[in-house]
C-alpha cells in the first residue's frame, strides 16, 4: 500500500536548478502538479510497479546501473520516480533507471509520485524527463520525438516549445533516423558520437556512409576531420593543371605559327611532349591552313 511521505514536487521533472528551466518546462511542471492523485510522495512496493514498454529509453549501462545501486544501498533513492495507477498496480512514467537500480540494491519499496495522465501526456513527460537529464542516447531521443510527431501530430515547432529545445536542434535529432541501420547501431552503442553521425547524414551512398562511420570509430577521426572528409567527397576538387616548362624556342614557334596562320595558336606541353591547338573562325581560315600543310 502507498505510504505518503509528505514531500513536495520540487524535483519532479529533473535535477536542474529552477532558474535553468525554460518557461515551457515550467508550464509543463505546473500541468503535471495539477494532475496529482495523492498528496506528496508515496513509498510503493517495487513488486507492484511495471515498466512502460513505450519508455523512450531502451539502453541502460550495466556498470552505471550497478554504481547507482550501490549508492542507493547507502543513501536511498533521493529523487522519487513518477508512476501512473493501473488498477492495483503502477506503471513507470519517469525514473526507470532509479527503479532498476533499486531492484538491484534489493529494495522492497521506492519513493514515487502517483500521477494521472493520458497516453499522450505519458509519452511527452517521459521524453521530457529523459531529454532534460540527457539520459537518452541521440537515437532514443530522435525516436521519441518522431513518435510524438507521428502519433499526436506534433510539429517541430511544438516539440521545440514543449522540450525547451531550438528547432534546429530538433531537426538535427530527427535527421539521425535517416542514417543506415549499421550507423544507427554505432550511435546507440555509444561508439559513434552524434556529431560524427550528423556529418554522415548527407552521404547518399549507403556503403560509403557505413564505411566512413566504421573508420571514424576505428581510427578515432575527429568530428571536424569527418566533416572535411564528407565535404571533399561531396565536392571533389578539379584536377590541378600540370605546369609545363616551355623553352623560348617553343614559344617563338607558337608566335610564328600565329603570324603565318593569322589565327590563335596555343600549346599544352613542353619541348618533349604536348599538343598544339589551332583555332579557326571561318572557311578562309581553313583554306589558309590547307594551303600551308599541302605545300611540298
């Protein structure tokens, strides 16, 4: 049975300071507080709490989870999790990492705030809580954003307002979902940074994209260097023309030909190898050229 602890809701949606919250986040906090079923924080039996399958965070570092479990053994759970009632059971909305660590620590109960949300609100709050704490990897964040847009007609502007993130930031996250599956897997595992991944989005060739991603991981290519590599691939430089050293005799020959032919003559090459180009602009030019080369 839930036991009220009488605590407030000051740490409801993140550990950041009050002055760091955007007006949009403060508005959401207010909305959340108005949905409280029970007053204050409750101590709920862990055995009665279920994971939320739609939770945006899918990956939990086992080592970090164990460290948190050790801390909970000593200090307990400092910040309560957020749940919704589901009959005589509860479903986690925010704080799954604390929940998992508490189970590892052998705790029988966990402090929780019981809320009343629609499915849309549950997804929004779960994403908001994780994004504000930067608990999600970039792909999890992008998928959470995309789900809100697909299922609830959120625009990028709406997401920007609700999450306190700029529209370019939202767009950059969503672009990651267009990467090849192998590249996405590298980002999810933490082997490839979001910066590297963003630079690869413009690489249209799937094989090249994957190859560059693997190279960034194995050779530890910096984000800046990867951006330069991609830029060079997208805009290959034209071949630099070879500089030929031409003798005075060759130059004099070209001048003499121009004088005799009465037209432009140019040369590409040097005294040993090259090409001579003769321009003509009329039938008369061709006749003059014919007369010169046909003389015996």
